[in-house]
């Protein structure tokens, strides 16, 4: 009975840790039905017609521009949220920057702000809206979530606010200035960053990184620094530096008193973590002009927990008061046996709800709701090498993280956020670093991270390649606004002031005052976190040898940036440049879409792809390029698995893969490309980071087993099978393994390959539980080539794979069923290798009738190999609205005939 229960528990853990069993939501909680979103009809499908015009092309003043009924026939449609350049491209004033070399400065197709001056990209944005009758008699608020960079906000002829800084959230009481039931006008004059900087190189900055950040002057602003140019995006930047209304604008109401920024602090009892003391705070705002104060009552409730609390207070005209409820005052805020929140693989993502209301004379004036998680995240450097190690709820956590890069032109949507975070969860990573040259992400981003168990490391818009903000007060105000917005999320784990630089004086003290529950370090490479690298393509064998970086050993301690590229699929390559530039490879175009060749896609990556045989077309090259991308990802993650914490050859506490997502179309892709089409790297990373995992070391020829669960597993069995190029099994070995909690069983098998084995051969690893049931598997292709050192392109993971072209044909039978659930569309695909040959590297595709990938679509697995007789089920999911006129299911394989099925 005990063994049966243990097996059921393991199945529960695996289900719980599956990205397709998680409670991620398609609903953005910040978009409540009581709130009117002023999103544009174009691009966002909103209800409002926004228009824009260059400020220098209109003579009228703000008083006139912001009046209802203004003649705007000379204005052009605008995308809100969006940027000036997004709208200019939409209106065909400039070509698509992400195509070919359209964006390149030398192409002179899109003017750069460093050459035109700021006035060129200073624009008026304008819309009209009706205030519903239901808003009558209430305080009416206009909320602006983010404008880059400065702005004047006008309503019906009145200048009501000015904004400074990209990450400032503003609340404007417009009650006296709008007309109920009639047309009202909102006009916003948006100015670019104060100091745009230029792409010209400087004499200082990170060594060997193409002088990222241009001349460095962009850093004088509090903004998205990468817009001036970086080697993972356009080296010469985004032309308008993302000037615009880049986040939502909304209208909502309150009564006489308003509530903002609820915050819950949890203090867990040690060592059992079996009791939580909750402290609740909220800002109470009196926006009235009355000289007499207001007596009000704030009530709180944690629904489902039988916890309520309340306090009364008097608040004066214009006052914003922080009201706090402590467990000392309210013993009901002590929760016994709390349901703890855990990150990926470590336990459930338990979330509690909090509701707060404020009443005057018994009438509810305002209410706010939020979710919070009870957990403790700490870190220290009490490690053998003084590297930083993190703990969650008292348990050590091996960080398998990544570096989040925002969309280069802020073409952000809930759909993109959901897709990228769902792919992230599927990959198995457990922490996302918000790199310091990027942005502070949306509320929906953090909501999904809470639901998916993804920790967040937040940096605050400074880098070592750019100068520091000139206006320190504005910078700290932007930090304050951001922290108040995101601090309630249990996924938010760590604060860091900058990427590879230092801090603005007063930052740690400010964070302690605003939060006080999270760790902090000054910059990304200090306090037990060493400098990063490698960033470019290397011989994959170097990851095993720990020679991938010219800076020395980098598979040790905590590495904040370590990665390698992957080529996009051929359908995506065709979307980013002309066919004539695809093949033969036009180095000028490819290099521009690779940070001026930074990741070596036209040189070393191409040379390594050619180890699978010279290609005669872009289709063949792209297919082989997926094999290299898969090996890049597998080799990196499995080496770090091997050296996890106290296991392996050296102490390793964490890796942050460099980098996570593509900011624009580029030939140096990652687990998915900019257009949200996954590459082989997603699925081979997901395999490498599965919670129970058997893996092979190409340098040592050994097999190890990794356990990412906080529980032990005994009497498991790992089986290693070796097959030759003719699919004959030539070797099988096995070993019994006992897996410690969150541990690694290293080198449990050594594979001794027969001397007469074929030049290319295959390894199949199978991990079975104590009852012989398969719980995971892994597959490798290997050559007989000897590794001859880091300066060569040799080795069993790297070279000598031309013989793959000799694989004899295999047969795969495919059947499918289509189902719909709500607005989601699913295809359940069943595959069987009905031959006695290995069916190598199969790719399923979900395409429209133009044979273009339907995006985003979510595959439970892809780019997989089927052994003789093996069965596999893959589920594909997308939104029903993506199907259009029809869809095709396609199966392509290395040595199988393509199959196509029309689904709709």
C-alpha cells in the first residue's frame, strides 16, 4: 500500500510541475470591468480612436487641442499603447524596421533621433471619450500607467499633469474637468528622452562587447536603455528611443476617499514554517478640496480564511496616509498551517486573496483587491566559494534561470506576455532576471509569474555601458512607483540596482522603506555573483570542459549570463528578409540581424552546422541548424545540472541563461523567435530541466540522474541503450540509483562504446521508478570524433555527423483528434514508429493554409526522435481565433516522409 501511495504521489508531483497543469490565466486581473480602458482600436482592438500629429506641425496650443470636436483630418491614426515609431510604421511613413536592413542607420530609411533632434519625434496624441452616467457624483480618475518620456496631460482644455520618467504611474483626479454623458477630449503631448544618445562608440564600457549602449548618454535618463543599441538587438538602436504612451490609460471612479497600493508582508515561524504573521498596509487618499477632514473606516478581509479586520481614521484634505494592520493589533492575522507558495517543481503556487474597502458614513467609497503568497525567499554566501545561494521557505534552491529581454519597440500585448511566460514555464527555468537595460514589466506579467511559479529578479534601469541618471530624484520616484506596483507578488524575489554598474545613492534605503521583505544587491556582478560569459557560439564540447569563456571557468558559483544561440526555423527566416538574402547567406543582412555578427551566426554557427554536411538550400541549412541549437541548449543545462550545489566537480549555485527572448527578428534566436514560433531549443531545454532527469556527458561518457524535487526517490533504475546508424542496439547497461532530495546521482554509469561502432550512433536513456514504470527519457546523437581541444571544431557532440544523411527511412503512423474548450483549440496527435528504424528528429507543425506557422501555438513536445515501435502523444493548443480560414497539421522528419493533414 505504501509503495502504491508513493507512486501516486510521484505522479501527482509530475502533474503539478507540468506547465500544462498550472493555473495560468488568460485573464488580466488588472483589467477589471469597473475600469474603462482607453486602448486604441487599431492593433489592440480597443474602443477608442486615437490620432497623433508631430507637435511642430500644429500651431494650436494644448488648451485648443484638448477640446472636444477638434478637426483632426490632418492627424494620423495612432496605436495606444504604443510608440511614435510604431504608429509611423503602421501608417506606412517608414518601412518595417524588423525586416532585412531597413532599420540600419546606413540604409537611411528611418531617421534617428540623434541626427534629427528631439522635436522630430515629439508628438501630440489625442482621443475623445464619453463618461458614463454611472460615474455621476463620484471622483473620476484618469490613470496613466507609463509614458516615455516626458508628457503634458490635457483634458478638455486643462493641463492637469506632467510626467517625467518611463516607469511613473500617475493618478489624475479629473472629476471637475469632464462632462458626464458627453464627449470629452484627452490630449497628451509626448516628448522623447531628454538625452537620446547615439550609436557612436565610446572609449569605456564592457570589454569586447561592441560598445553596447552607444555613447552611453542614454543612461542620463530613466528609461529603456537598450533602445540606443545593444549586441542582442539592433546595434544602432531604435530610431525614436520608444517615445510614446507605452502602457495603458484607464478611467475609474471612487467615492470621497480612495485606496491604493495594498501590501501584505508575511513573517514565517522557524524552523517549521508552520505559522505566518501577516501585516497588511494600504494607502488611503483624500482627494477633496474640503478644508474639513473626512472620517472613514477601512475594512479588510482574507476570503475563505475567516479573517476580517478594520480601523477608523480621519484623513485631511489632499492627504495620502499609509494605514497598517499588524498581527499584534489583530491576532486573526496570525495564520496557522499556512498554504505556502513555492517556485517551479518545489510545490504548489498557493495564493490568497485580500479585499479592502473604505467607507464614509457606512457607504463604501472604494475597494481594492489583490492576491498574495505566503513564502520566504532569502539568500546568503555561506558556500564553499562564497557564491550566492538562494533559499525558499528555508530550503536551498538551485537557480536555473534566464535573462528577460523586452520587445525592442514595445510591441507588447497580453497575448505575447502569456505566450512567452507559458513557454518559459514549459522550459523548466525557475527564475527570470529583468535585465537592467530593459523595463519594469506589466502587472499581467507578474500575475502569470505568481501562477506559474517563476521567480523574478528585478533590476532598475542602469548598466555599466551607460551613464547614470542625471535627475536622481526622478530616478528614485520611478523606482518608488514601480516597487509599489509589483511588491505584493510572491514571484518577486530579489532587487538589484543595476546591470554591471553601481547604484544611485539612497536606493537600498528606499527599497527597505517601501518593501523590506526582499534581498538586495548593488549590481548584477557582486555579492557572490561573478561576471558572465560565454555569450556567443562555441564548440559545444567546451561547455563540458568548462572552457567556453575566454574569461576562464564559468561553470561555477553563480553565473548571471551564460548562453548560446539557435537558428529560427526556415518559415520564420523567410519572414525576416528577402529570399535572395537567405541563400546563399548574405552576410551583410544576416550579421545586421545578429547584433552586427556578435553571436557568430554566419561564421562559427554556420561552420558547426556544416558538420552535419554541406547544405544546398536554406531549407536544408535551417533543418540542420535546429540540431545545433538543440545541442547548444542541452549541453549548457546538463553541465549545470551535473554541478548543482554540492554535487559534481565544483560548487554551482545558479545560472541565468543569456538571453531568454528575442527583442526583434533575429537570426540568433533562442527557445523561440520574436514571432513566438518555438525552436528545437525549447523542447531540448524542457527535457534537460525536467524534474527527474537522466543525462549523458559527451566528455566523460557517463550517465547521471538529476532530482529537482524536495523529496528523495529510492531504487530507481537508469537504462542506457546505444544504437548504431542502422538502428541496431549494440549496447545496453543499467544501474540502480537512489536520488537524494534535490540531489544528483553523478556518473552512475560509464558507457564504453564498441570500437567498431558506426561513425554516428545514438544513445537512449530511460529512467524507471521502483516498479519499472518509465518516468523520463532522453536521446542523444553522437559521433566517433575525438575532441581535440577548445580551439578546434571537433568532438562527439560537435563534428563528424555527415553520416546522419545515411539513415535509412523510417515509417511514422499519425492519427489525431480535434477538440475545443471555450475559446481554445486542441489537436491531440498520436504517433507510432511502425518500422524497425529510428525515426530521427521529427517536427510537428501547426500551419495556416498559406503554410505559415499559427502563432502562438503550444506543443507539449517537438523536435523528438521515435525509437522502433515507440508511441508518443503530443497535444497542440492555440486560440480558436487564430485558425482563420483553416489549418494544416504537418509532420516532418529527418528520415521519414512528410505528412500533411487539413484540419479545418
